[in-house]
C-alpha cells in the first residue's frame, strides 16, 4: 500500500555519483496510521482513511474523537481517505512509514497550489497585452468577448478572477532518496504549494513511457 500524507519542507539539490546536480523537494511524510477501512459490501466502495500529524485532544471535536475512539487510536491533525483496490487494504491501526517508497519509484503528489488572489487575464492565463501607444486605452484588459454574437459570455471563457488555491497533482515524480529515521522523502522537481503545505503522496497511476 504505497500511500502517505506529508508536508512540504522545502527545496534543495543533491548530486549524483557522476556529479550531476538534481533539484529535489524534501517531504516530511508519515508516520500515517490507518484509522478506518471501508469495504464494498458495507460502504459501496473500497478505501482507507489514514491520519497524519499530532494534535492536542482538546482541539478535536466530539464526532471526530468518537471516530478515533472506535478505532482505539489517538486523534491526528489530518485525516484523509484514499481509494484502494479490493483486498489490498491494510488493517486498522497499521502504521505506514516512508519505507513504502524507495529510490527510483514514481509518485503522484497532490496538494493545494499557492493562492495568488485576484488576477487579470495576462497574469492568470498568459494573454498578450494591447497596444501601449498613447492613443490606446486597452492595455491589459480582456479583449473582445464576441461582438458579433451570440451576445453572451460563453461558458469556459477565460476571464479575470481568483488565481491559485486549487488542488493540483504533479504526476510521475521520481523518488531520489528516503530517510526512514527522519521520515523524509526526496522527490525530483517541484510540488504544489508553499512550505508546510499538506500533500498526498501515492504511487504513480499513469507511468510515463
């Protein structure tokens, strides 16, 4: 079961034995505890809930406290659900560590991207600007929305609006190395969000050819 929750620590670089520099992101992953196992017979689908991070008991509400008490476990700061194939779900109380991954594995990492507030179309979508001459008064605006019809804004039209703050998944990141004692994973490249961002780390679904 190659699935973990973790946090983004930051970016650095490592060197290969040949002297090549590799940009990597350091992730603090696990230990994650299996809190609940859902089955197709009872719930209609197969999944597991895993918890990550410590939290003071006084900060946990009663429904969530009861959920953990039923499993006989201490509450976690984060609790998320992962779909798993039938028959591959670990039992409740199983602790998932960094050692589920090894160097060379390909993983998908998902999390909330960095929020950038309200942005115009040039920053948000990469539109070109208008003429910058003195006679032009249309420098960084949207442009025509369709003057000859259908006289309404079509669905999906790229417009100004909030940028970032959405769930983003980066696929097929290569695991450069792991540190089981410290619970660290080094993946090649960048992952979504700022430092401290909660991330879902799982085995790559669509492996690149």
